C-alpha cells in the first residue's frame, strides 16, 4: 500500500487492495494470500514563536505520542470470477508532544508559565471486509465495508484572548463559558483529554465506513480504475477529562467532566488511477485523489459538561475553527522486476493544496506534510514467500500563522518532516 506513496488503485497490490480499491483483488494470483506489515512513523516537528524566537521540538516523553508503530494484517482469496478480503489497517497514527515548559504552555495574557502539558494524537483503525466480482472480461467491480475506530488525545492551552475571541464570534456558549469568561484575572483555559493507550484516545468513537471501486482493462497492458471512499458514520467522540482555568497568578481551577466532539468523521475521497505495463518487467502507475477534509474538519464542534464539585452540570459548547482544506494529491510510481527473486518499487506524491489554512495553523494540530517519497525492495526467497523492506520520507514547506487569532496569539511558523520505515511479509498458498 505504501510502495507508490499512497497510489496504486489500478495496480495489483495484493491484499492491500482491500483498503485501496477492492476491485483490484481480482488482479491477485488465484488462491490465498496472507500479509502482515509494520510501519513506524518518526516525525520531526518544530514550531517557532516569531515574536520571542523560541523554538519547540516534538519529543517522545514516554506518553505514547510517538514514534508510532502501525501494524497491519490482511487476508485475501481469489477464485476465477470473485475475490474476498478481510484485514486490520491503521488509517492514521500521528501526534505531538511538547512537554510542559514551552511557550505553548505559557499564556500571552500575564505571561503565565502554567506548567500544563501540550500534546496531541490522532489514531484511526479500519477493519474492512471486501468482495470483488469479474463483471465482464474487462470490468472488475469491488466493495468493502469497514468497522472504524477514531481516537483523539488532546492537551492544549487556550489564552484568555482566544477564549474571548470565541465568545465574540459566537463560537462559545454555555454556563461554564460565562463563568470562566467573566473572571477578570483569567490568563487561559487548558483542556486535557489523554489516554495512554496504543489505539484508543481520551476521546474516541466507533462506527462504519467503506469504499467501492471499479477497474477497466482498456487493453492488455493498461488498466483504468475509479474508487470512492465514503465518509464514515461514527458516533460522537466521547471521554472523560479535565478543564482547567488559570489566572494571572497561576492559580489553577480544575473542573472534571465529560467531553465530546460532535459528528467528527473521516472524510470522503475520490480516486482516479491508471496502471500501464511498459515492459513485461516494468510497470508505471499514476493516481489523482480528492479528499474532502473541509466538511470533516473545517470546524470542530466540541462540548463539555462538568461532573461533580461546584460547577456540576455546567456546560461549555465551542466551535473550533480548524480550517482544513479539501486536498487534491497526485501520486506517481514504478515497479521493476529485476528477476524472479527481486522486485523494486518507488513512488512520489504531492498535495496541491496546503491541508490547513495559514491562520488556522496550531502547534497542537501540526498537520503539515504535503510531499512523500517512497522506495522499497521485495525479495522472494521462495515462489510463495515475499519479504519487503522500504522507507518513506515526507516533508513540507514551512507554514506560518500570522497570529492574533483563535488558533494562535503569537505568530508561529511550523516545519515538519518524517521518516517511516516499513517491513512486510506475504505468503501465497
């Protein structure tokens, strides 16, 4: 799946077709295939305060925010005119951890070093069941139904100026907002929903998703494919956490309660791909993907209800402007069989748009990566056994938020690159 930088919807990708284009399960060899793969995302993210020139660097402080080991398992079976597949795939796994001592833990209002944690993580898991059917000699059709889990860990500090901006723009309401916003010495508000678990998050939910695909063999050497990924239907992401109001003397007022992201979904996507066999041992692929992130994360609707204590039953409702754009990305790749034992693959992808608008870039949501380059090599030590080693390098141009907005008060600049080694094993039988 990662050999062509996310592309390959029109190419034989083995059991990974379950998650790319189920119709391409019929490009596999007849019989059974079992695949297991592990990739590890090693992200390097820097956020710079352009006023104070302080630079923070994401780190692994032992709280499961990176690096991320993403195991994937899949099984497929192909008969003459139909195919079946089932698997477990990590659809996302990414996070940041800045500790408690950076400028992201310090309020602009009163310059209060709160000592509160700033970190975040998004994990998504898909468990698909796929079927494919050879409708005509040239046309293959496929569909998959997924069980989906989405989990979010978040610990973030909002300056008092940001809280008041939310109120002034009618993006915040509820009894807790009125109480906290009325504090004359308010310096900031901290949200903490953290669960130290490999998959689940402080806020999590389950639901369903899926995809359909079609592949048309234009000629013997060329295949054109279309695939559509449906927006998920997940329950609201819920979990217990803590809201902490901080005043300019660094007094903390913690309020325990139940948090919820309302109707947060993984986005729909449309993919057009082509695969062409240039020579018997050389194939090239090209994909164009349109992912509709704006509908999912243009705004995030968050609610909180206090449980116990002085504020029991009081609520907070906020519409957080995350500013995600819809993305068009292009992937190009090639596969070369050097001999019966060795296969080399490589790919590159580029997102034409920046995922998050400049004024919505936040240190807590550093979604920056736009470019990916992949290279891997497969060794068939027996006809039915294949071991693959590979690596992805991802990078992006710097993103700058001018500041004085809900996402950041100081102007900030973010940079990101990441390295993801991958190892996989396949057996056919």
